[in-house]
């Protein structure tokens, strides 16, 4: 599995990117804020402390995002867009149903392992009972698209006699997410309680294939 990404660099107030490429500056701010919110949560993060930002870049946060909550929502939107865009690269309609489902599970598992900050941000938002999710219009639209994609896949598999006809797409989706999520969210408690590191490559690879097998068993006729 890929090693955790290095801490993001500070943004220079005199950077040419800041002057000539405001979108790059905005992206840099979002990258730094992603790690800050994942580390300290929404309540524990302060604009003044995020990633060693300069005074100039702090002003740009207010310009682009209005306040801390606006920045946090933009971070969430960006994270959900990233995982959904990767899922959309799998052309499930061109693959046999079982192969397509296995690819989706492997992609989701690998994404969670390589982006632990995404897992932590989801946990933060659930602590806040999802109060900011209603502001994420694009994330909701892409989430519904992903569910429709899975629904069509399960229906096609059922029509071909490969999958059960009584499958609920929401149940399948949440089962995949839960199994992939756990490997990251509970990694360190399992390390200390069971002396087993689910994040080590050899264990993670075996766990990924076990989850693929579990989901296929759930769906097979």
C-alpha cells in the first residue's frame, strides 16, 4: 500500500502561482486544509493555524471560502469528488457483472487505504451528524450517480442469473463501504488489542481480497 502523503508545503505569499494562477492557490489551500481538518477536526482547527499559512493566504481563505465552515465544506466536496471520479473510471457496463463488482470493491478499498484523511473527514462529519452535507450539492449528485451505477450493475447481474434478484443496492453499497472503511478507521485499536496491523501491505492485500469475496458471496445467486 502507498505510504501516507508527506505534509503539504507552506504557500509562499510571493509565489508566482498565487499571482498568476489563483486556482492553483485555491487548490493548495484545500490540500493543506484537508490535512488540518482530518487531524484536528472542524472544532479543533483554526484558520490561523492551518498548515503554517501566510497572512496573505489566510486572507485568501476568507476571499474564496468566506469562513472556516465554508473551507471545511469545500474540503469535503473535493474529497467526495475525488473518490467518485475514480469510481466513474470503471466502465461497469463493459465488464461481466462479477468482474465489475470486484473492481469497484478493490478500488474503494485501495482508495481508503491510500487516503486515510478521507476516512477521518467522514468520521468528523458524522460527529457533526452530517450537518454540512446538505451544502454539498455536487457530492450528493455524484453519490446518487454512483448508487445508480451499482443498481444497474446488480440488475444486469440478476438478469444474467449471476446475482440474486432480491438485492438492495443501498445494502450492498453500505456493506462495501463499511468493510473498506474499517480497515482504516480501526487500524490502530486493532494493532494494540490484537497485535495485528491491518495497514501492512501483506495484511491489507489479503483483507482486500477477502472483502471482494465477501461481497461477491453476498450478491451471488
